[in-house]
DNA sequence: ACGAACTTTCAATAAGTATTGAAAGTTTCA
DNA sequence: TGAAACTTTCAATACTTATTGAAAGTTCGT
C-alpha cells in the first residue's frame, strides 16, 4: 500500500472512530490529519488537504480546541496560526472521556436526581418508575466515578491493572 | 413531581443517554417506555404513548430486537405481538457494549491492520504514519480485549474490582 | 380458500446537521 | 492611520437521517 492511499484510509477510519467517540466526521478527520502530520498545519493547509471550505475548517478547528485535543502553535515571523494535535492516544482518550462525562453523563445524572423525587402514590406504575430510576441512577453514578478515575489514571498502570483484573 | 411528568422527563433523558450509547432517539425512547412499563406493550400502545407513526414504531422496535435489548412476547389468545425490555441495566450495558464492539471497533481494527502495511519508503511522513497506526492499533486492540472481558463479566465482581482498582 | 387481524415496506416528505463562501471583524506593522 | 493578512460569522444551501402513512405482505382461524 502506498503512502497516499494509507493516509486516506486512515483519515477515513479515524473519521468513523471519532464519530463513535462523539466527535463529528470533519472534526475527526482534521484531527487525524494533524495526528499524522510531521509539522503543525495552518487552516489553509487543512482546507486544501481535506478539500473543505474556510468556514468549515475554522468551525471544526475551534471545536477541537474546545475539546482540548489540538493546540494552537504560533510560528515566529508568521502571522498565520498553526495547529498540532495531541499525539498521545492515551491522553486523547482521557480527554475525550473527560469531555463526554461533562457533556453527556452529568446532565443525565441531574435529570435522574430530579426524577427520583416522584411522589410515591402507591400505584404499580410509580413503583416501577422509582425502581428503574434508582437502578439507572446507581449505574450512572458508578460509571461517572469510574470515568473520573480513568481520567486521572496512568496508562501503564491502567492496562496492567486491567490485565490482572480480567485474568 | 407527578408520575406523568417524571415519566416524560425520564423518557427524554433516556433518549439522550441512548443516543450517546449509539442508539437513536426514538429507539431509546421506546426502550425507556418499555423499561418503566409494568406489562409488555404492543406496537399500538407504543405508537399512542410516544405519538409516533406505525412505520416508525415498527422500524425502531425491530432495531431494538436486532440489538437484543427488547424481546417479543406473545400472549395466548391474542394475535398481537407484545414487547418487553431487558430491565437489568447491567445486562443492557453489556449488550450495548457487545453490539458496539461488533459494529464500530471491529471494522476499524480491520482498517488499521491493512493500513499498517504501508510501504516503508524512508520518508518522515511514512514513519509518522506508521507510528500513529501502530499506537492506534495497540490502543484499539487493548480496548477490544477490555470490552470483550466486560461483556462476559459479572456485575458485582466488576464493580468491586473497579473500586479496588481505583482506591 | 377467504377475510380479518396484524406486520412490514417504502416512496414521499419533514426535520436535523453539515458545509459553503462571501462579508464583517480583528490584528499587525509600516 | 491605512491596508494587508488573517480569522470569524452567518444566511443560504446541500446533504443526511428520521418519520409518515398508505399499500402490500403475512398469518391465522373458520
């Protein structure tokens, strides 16, 4: 397989992976491009390489900055902004976990806590609802704690512990 | 909070949770409805409760069956099909993990393995690409193993191990 | 084999998301 | 301060995905 072909396949695959991690396709593709680039790229570079418009490039670059998985780089004597990605996949995974916990899990926990206060009127429906909410809340809280710990963990330690855990 | 209000909020919240788990909104809402229902529901019941069309209800019920997180129930003397959901959240989480591993992680692993065969032509670009692919493949394989083990694990054992792990 | 009861399909359409590109905004420096 | 170099915004539009509902298909009891 040639470099160009491999590069395109990887950007494509990363686009999909990113999507299932909660990014959107273009975001993930820009990230992939920065991952395999040997030097920081400008908005212009990204536009050309992925064949996307300036607006689109700009928007998605900002989203990636917002997720804190790419960084701004300034080159002395050049007014353009350049970008490079976090290249450590472990750091990337932790960061994504952190953002998703904040964006998805926490709002749901909030709702579960409020729904938990449904009036106990003695009907079966209410009982069932309370039970489901309790179970779900319990699960969500445990997941939240697990993710929080994951965000703070060390790669080598994490995997070796996991290996022991499932042996 | 009244039952009706709580029910609606829960279905809404579950819709969001399900979405971030890779289901779509309606699928997740049907599932939520079945979770809190005290008895199996027919397509008709679901249509009425969620205010959706027959086609939509049918499609999403089938998708849920396909994910194996709801089941068909037949009531003797009644020709309609009824559905009930898996109510154990742990079992649900494991099943979702299983489906997503199959649907998302495995295809990406396949691509990574093929991209890995890029020709080493000695350029920096190729070196960088090979490095990224190697790291990503390594991470994806480890995640795949972790998920596989998770799918087979027991709830109590899992959480108690996790607690120990991050203590 | 017929028709009632039920389920599935699918073309049309609605709703939601992503993308464009030109205009407006900002920064820098001569 | 002026204007070139660059970034951001946003209304218009293209693209994607979800939803509808009527028609076609299936199943079952008589």
